[in-house]
C-alpha cells in the first residue's frame, strides 16, 4: 500500500476553508457502454426478419450467423431471454465469434448469472485484451463467484495497460464487492501519479470516510472539490466528512463559503441544519429543516434531523413521529431504524424497539449502531445472554468500538461472568490508552 504523509488537522481545515472561498476548475469525461443490437426497425419488419431466421434455422440449425442475427433482433426488442437462447445456440456452433460472446456475456451479467458469464468473457479478453469493459466484467464475475485469486491475477494484468478512468471503474467494483483495501491501494497510486485527478481524490475520500479516517478523508475530498469546485458531490462530501468528524463550526464556515453555488440543493440545507444541530443551535436547525421539508416533502433526511433535534429538546413523542416518517419515506437507511428504536427504548418499549431493529438488521446485519442498540434493549429486559451474544459479535466486527467493550464488561458483570470481565478490562485499558495517546497527538497538531 502506498503510504503518504497527511497534513495536520489544522492545515487540512485551513485548506478546506480556503477552497470554499477561492476554487479552481477542471473538467472530466465519462463514457458509456451499451449492448450491440441490430438497428431499430418497424415491428412488422422485425417479425418478418425473425420468421426468416427461423425458416433458415429449420433447414440448417447449425447456421451460427443466423442465430447471432436472430439474437440481435431480439436485443433490439429488449427480449433478453430469447436473445440469450439464440446466442447460446449460435456459440455452441461457433464459440469464437467475439461480438456474440461480448453481447452474450453482458446479457448474462445483467441477468446476474456471473458464473455463466465467465467463459464468454474469457474468450473476449483473450482475443481483445484491451476491451476494458469485458476485463472489468470478468474481474467482477470472479469476485461474485468466489474466485478472488483469479480476480487478483486479472487485476494485476489490467493495471499494466489500463487508463486512469479504467482504474477508477475498477475501484468502484472493488468497493462494491467489499475489497476496500485493494481499492484504496489503487486510488492512492492514482492520486500520487496525477494530483489533479478529481475523481480519484473523491473516491479515496469517500472510502476513507467510511473507514472513519476523517482527517485523510477531508484532505482527499478537499482536493477533489478544489479541482472541480462546481461539483456538488465533492463539496457536499467535504461538508459530510466535517460533520461526521464533529467539526461542526468548521463545517458551518465551509458551507457558508460555498453557499452561493449550492444553497438551492436539499443536501446543502440538510448539512446546514446538521451543522447547527451539532453546535446545539437546535432552534436554528429546526427552522432550516422545517423549511427544507416544506420545499421537499419527501426528503427523508430532513425528517431525520428534525427527529434528532426533538430528542435533544426532550420531546420524544415528536421525535418518534419524525423518525417514523423518515422510515416511511426511505426504508433503506439503517440510521433511521437505529434512531427510531432508540427513542422507543427510551419510552420503555424494548420489545417494540427490538422489532424495529430486526427489520433494520435484515438490511445491514453488521450495522454497528443497530447491533449496539439491540444489546442495550436486551440488557434492559434482563436478557443478558442475548445482549452478550450480540456484543461479542459486535466487538469482532468493530474491535475498536470502546463503548461496545464497556457495555460488554457491564453485561458480563451483571451475569456473573468473572473471566469475561477480566478479559474486557484488559481490552478497555488498551483502547483507552490508545485513545489518550491519539488525543495528545491531536492536541499537539492543533
């Protein structure tokens, strides 16, 4: 992995605030790939062509070119299953037709049949190693079908002749398949070789943010936003990392700096409300989020931030209403389940909270907040064995989560598990010493 020196917290923040006031701009190209189909024709002409192909095949079922022509017509009609069948029969006769293999593989990938897609993709990439769409599809197929060694070997080959844009697409695949460390290595290589590659900085920043490496994330997203200041994605990414880093005043200052460009965006207004919430300016946060919701009634994050504000203001009933509406608008967000379950637990309704959490954990079984909240609910019910089981799994998923170790120590104590208590006391001592050293280092960098 490439190791690079990061700036101190203070200098990162200074760069971000300078960026908000004085940006520069570069452009970026994107490219799209589509399946190759026969040119569009009228439905009557298409049916006549299909009938003609079928007559020819009845006379010679091994006419591969006719099968491929028939597949192309079905493709133009968006009849994927018929196209797949036609390609399969044609390739059984003539497996070396590269265009047919390419289209057949893409259809299989679209259908989610990655195992079947491997062979045609191998044929295409052997014949045309520069076909990056097929190379990347093959890597993803290997990863999807449990062949990481084949994927790793293919990645090394691809990196020898791929462009930066190809490598960016590769990192998206790797992140999607949870091969985050390899994606990070590639992205760090890209930003080292081209400091002006905004997308590489942006992807690396988002990746580091998900790993909660906020200082590095802020630096990378700041570089992306400096290169492409009109990109809402990068500037809102800077705001998000500052908020998640709990640098609320810096986030507010940054948002005010980019207000002229992005204040019309719902995400900007949400981040602005979030910054005020973090600074305990609850009335201002409520005012901004309420207006945001008036303008965008289906914007679930506004309901979420309003719920958090009401929790801080002590109105659990109103907070619960907001969290319930947030989930009604978007049932895919784990934080909404965790927040609703938390206020439900505050009401003393642990069983109801656990039902909410079960639905959320079905979406994200290793979500830290929902696992932690579940453990608290079980502890409140006196079900220490259930709480212990979740916490022991949680500290494997996230071994550095100090509060999980503290709760596990408490649960061990309440259930009379002396050996577990002693083990957790040792772990906590190490974690707290590490946190204290990090705080000293942070204070020294200010």
